[in-house]
C-alpha cells in the first residue's frame, strides 16, 4: 500500500464518487477521473482469471458514513482483467479515518466473487489498495459452479433466477439472472427488471430512496422534480440539505463544502459566515 500526494480539492464529506476500469466514471469524464486530485483510494482488483467477471459491485464506509452500492461499469462491455483499477474519491474525509471497502464480482448480474479491504485515509493523498476477490460461496456452502441446489441458487440457470429451487423466468416480480435468488422489484424505485437481471428505472439502475421517491416515465424523481444531487436527500417530495445528507454545511437546500470564510460548517449545520477564517473542523476562527 502506498500513497501519492495530490492538491486537496474539498467537497461535502458524504459526496463519495467512483470512477475507473477505463470504462466508466459515474457522471465524471474518464479523463477527469485520471486527473482527479485530493483524498482518494486507488483500488486494484486481484482475482483468478477463471472467474470471468464483467462487473463490480462496490460498497464501503468511511468513519461510519456509507457509500454505494455502485456498479462498475453500469453496463458490461468486456470481461474484467486481473489488475483493473478504479478510484474512490473521498473529498473531505478526515485524516487517518478508517475506510472499509467491499467489492463483489458479477457475471451476467450474478454474484460470483467477493473481496474486502481496510485502509487508513491520508487526507490530501491518494492511497493505493489492492482487493483480492475469491469465489463467493453459494447458500448451500459450495462455489458458483457446483453444489446442491437450494432456495437461493439454481445451477444451469443463466438467464433466470431461483425460486424454491426452480429456475424461474426473470420478471418484475421475480428479478434476477445467473441462478441467484429471485427478488421482487419495488414500484417506487423501479419500473422493470433489466436485461442483466437487476431492478431498473428506465435505462438506468433502480432509484436510490435517499435521492428520489418515485420512478416515473423511466426517470428517478423527487416529487415533481429530478432526483436530488450529492449533499441532498429527498424528504416529502423535496430535495433538502440536512445532517444526514451533507458533510459540509447547508446553504439553504444546497450542501456547501463548509471550508470557506463565507460558508463554514460541518455535518449539515447551517453555513456560518466567518469574520476571519474557517478552520479545518468547520468552525470560524
């Protein structure tokens, strides 16, 4: 594990984002991903090539604040290669905070591998971390390509999901692929079961309840408007800034980094205007 110094570019604490695999940047241009600065994890995946993974499901926590799940790439374009990399941009994560990273390997939407890693954040630095993925056990204790069928996994069921040990066609109420256990999609967050066996809203993933309260006409919405952005949460059909959504300070319903003289604060408090400077803890000095 190592780290490389970058010029810090602060943003709200909970505004984690991911980019990489040479394929996807989750709303950020790939070039911008490669040139990103600030506090980050530079993650390398290590796995047996026989797993033939085509996507990753990434989740984690930093000092108890969660990020994800994020799927990389959003749509599979090729089999992943041992040594592929991606970044987790952590913005204003505090120095020496503990980050816990979980990475699941997917093939045709089915979970076939899993790996975890823990690392200490270096504020302003990019920390290198390698996550080793090993074959994921199935509910019967075997591996994805073997074992006795049970309620959670059906072998030889590439395009369907498993219900009561029976390979079942993937639909809105029985969504899944690769023989994993079927799930029922939620009407508020999805309008279909996508071709990869994942609940979807329009052409994208299912809506995140933190940012939206409905999937309407293939789009995630909060009330009558679009889904909320980073630093906001959807409450009563409106995008608001509060302590549960913003790691900086709230300027009305917008989340500010909270490290400037004119907008100082941390953990979703109302932004304060400082007479002199804003300290690193989000208090005026």
